[in-house]
């Protein structure tokens, strides 16, 4: 497990490093077209070759990492920011009408995948990275609400929580001071998983034209643009696909490693 965790950490940090470097530098300007150099294979000049517009693929992947990570990070932030309080509230009012309303609302959102939510949003506001963030973020809310509620419910019956109630602490204070700190490990692991799914969702939305719009680079749109050129220039599709696969794989391995490290039962078993 240590090997997989190290591999996941290395892959995740590589994607993050590419995104951070892309904030200030890329080997070539991603907005500059060079038709005379289109569809060149990997070489010393263009490490990963060029696309059908003559743009450097390595530069596009670096800039695309920035887009994918930013969208996924903000979307996870939206999901955690709204889902965690809802889950804590539902657990604190277990069995009440409020709990039922929150959980049935979660079921309603779960009935609409992020792609469907994105279609609904873009039908009104048009396709953009911002709308992709909103769609993925909305879908993340019930995920974090369910994880939070499940973790919190297992704690409300424990003696130290009952002692806090006897001491006169209200349910809101208990949720903030005792419940939340003890389920942070669950939220961190789930956040890592949703982060990887957010990158995958952003790529999917961009692939169908609902995510980041030109000239903003996106791994998903790079794949969409390359699908008609796979037979004549396979590198145009291979490298964006590898970027998505390796980043999502790295984050999933990282999430598994964090789960094993943060779960006391897993540490005792080891």
C-alpha cells in the first residue's frame, strides 16, 4: 500500500506542478497558431508533438491541467461547503422532518448526474468553465452530505457525546467541537475521491462542449478535437488521454492511501 500511495502522490503532485508552472510559463504560447507545423510527431522541438492547429501539445496539457484542477478544486469546495453543514444538521436532527427533507433533497439531486445538471445550466446560461463548476459542485453536495451524516450518526451514540450533552452543550456546538473533528478523516478521503471525479467530469463536459470554451485549453476538448485524427496523428489523442488517466489514477491511489493511514482500524490491522 505504501508503494501505491507513493505512486499516487507522485502522479498527483506532477499534475499539480504542471498546473502551477502553467500559471507563469509554458514552452509555447497556447493561443498562437502555426498551421505550417500542424500534426508534427514528438521531437526535440515539440516534446509531445503538435495538434491540428500547430499548437504545442505539451503546453496545451500544462494549461489544461490548470483548467481541470481549478474546476475540480472549486467544485469540491462547493460540495464540502454546502454538504458538510447539511450532513451535520441532518445527523443532529435524526428522525425529524428536517432530516427527512435534507435527505430527500439529496436523493433528488442524485437523480440528475452532473452532465444532466450541466445541460440544464448551459441551456439557460450557455457553456463555460464556470457553469461546469456549478454543475459538478451541485452534484458534490449530496455526496458530502451523506458521508458527513453517516459518520456523524455513528458518533452521536458514543459516551463522550452524551457527556457533552449532559454538560449542557447544544447540538450545534457539539457538531462543531466534537463531531466534525472526528470525521475529518472521512471528509479528507472523500474530498480526494471527488477531486479525481471532478477532473474526470470536467473532461467529460468539455468533451461534449459544455465545459471550458476556446481559447481556454482543456484536456476533454483536446480529446474531442483529436477524435477525427487518431489514425493519422495518434499522439494528438494519446497524450491528453494519458494525462486524464494518470491524474485520476494518482488521486484515487492517494485517496486509498489516505484512507488506510487515517483509519485507526486499518493501522491496527497493519
